[in-house]
């Protein structure tokens, strides 16, 4: 609807008032970014699993799946992958790693990444999981990584 | 990244299944419909962990089939941009190399490989070599995903190993 706007020298200039754009831009794949911990509405608060935890869960299902001849490609490829890259061999070690990570200020995604990547120093961890930023001090992170490393070294 | 998430799915059962073993059919159908699928929103649904609730079925007027809304929890695998992930090299070709991280296929272009690694197509299998590292089929590599693409049935990743702490894993 045209509105009158008075110009500086007294002339009236007609202008249009544009309606406010009420359309909210939908979240696209491009806006999701692990470095800034933007995982989208579905995964922002979701529980992240360690590769070792996935291995425990998938192996538990293996026998029944094999019996029913229900082994699909995604399952077998994922099982092979988690068996190859699992860092912790038994459930107790996994529980202890989770207990180490729980009291920190780290987000679930960051905890799972640290458990999966097993960095040896805090610089490596901060480089590979940049969203950590200054949420945890360098000394605390270093001590956490060393404790996780000794759990891995001395697990049964 | 692997996630454990609660999801919901609607199963439609033909009237011939509405009998004594109905719940069993519903669970079997759920496993068949949902496991191994891939969507842009949830990534790969690797496995159903537990069935949380099967709501009372609703008969569809005019058809006789019944609709059940099933709530279940599942292991999802969804890759994100800028996520660092470990993978196994599958092939090396003149454009770069392909690596697999479970069901996800990642392509790393030669331009995103450190300059000191040179392509060696004459070796068997073809490989990328530098003074102290070699990338060939079966090598374990740490890759950072710079982007993902989703098509009807799978997700593809584009990766780089040109940054610190990435590349061959000992």
C-alpha cells in the first residue's frame, strides 16, 4: 500500500512499504557443521555412540540376524568397520571411558569423537575436534587424554 | 558419527495378518522396512536396537488394512561436514582415492592430498607415495569431511587429508 513520505525539500515522494518476510528459511544440509557443533534439530541433543559401543550392539544381533538370513549390506559393512576401528575391547573399559568423559563440560558429540579418535595430545584433539575450543582447559584435556590412553593400554 | 535415536514408523498390515501373531508380523515388517535404509535427514539406519511401543492399530476406512504406529530406537550413522572420521582405502586412481567408512563412501581428490604425496599408477595396486607414507588399498586413513551428498539410497562424502593430524594411521 503506497505511503506518502515527505522529501527534504517539501515534495512528497510516494513509497511502498514491503511486507515483512515471515517465511523462515528451512535448514538445509549445507548449514550443518560439526566444527561449530551445528548438527541440526534432529541430532543436536541426540546420544552419540562410541565405535566400541556400536560394536557391542551390532555383535549382539549378529547371531539372530545370521539365523534369519537377514544380513543386509549396510549392517555387514558397518560391523566390519566398527570391528576394525574399535579402540576398547570390553564393556568395562567402555564404561570407564564414559565415566571419565561424563563430568567434563564437553558435548556428547565431542566426547564420542575423543573416544573414537584417541588423540595423544591436547593440540591434536583441539585440531581434530575444533568445537571444543576453550570449553575445557589444555591441562584438563591433556590429563583426560592420558587417562583414556592408559585405559586403552591396560585393558584386559 | 553414530547416534542412538528414538524414531517412529507407520506400518500398514493387510487384513490377512490381523490374527494371533499380529505383533510378530509388525516387528518383522519394521525390521524389514527400516534397517539398512538411508535418508538425508537421519543418515543410515544401521540397526534397530529396541521396539519401544506399538500403538493400537487403526483400521483404514474402506480398505480393511490396519495402520500401526511403531516407536523404536535405532543406531543411526550420519556424517557431518568438518567431522574427522577414520576410513579404509578402497581404490587409488588418477583423480584421487576412494575410502570407505562403514556404509559411507568418501572421495579424496588429489588436490586435497599433501603435495609431498605422489601418484604411482605403475605399482600394483596403484598407490600414493611420499618419503615416509604410502596410501593403497587397505590403508587406514584419517579423513576430514568437507561435504556430503545424498542420493536416493546412499550418502557420499568428499574429504581432505591436507590438514594437521590427518592422513595415514599407523
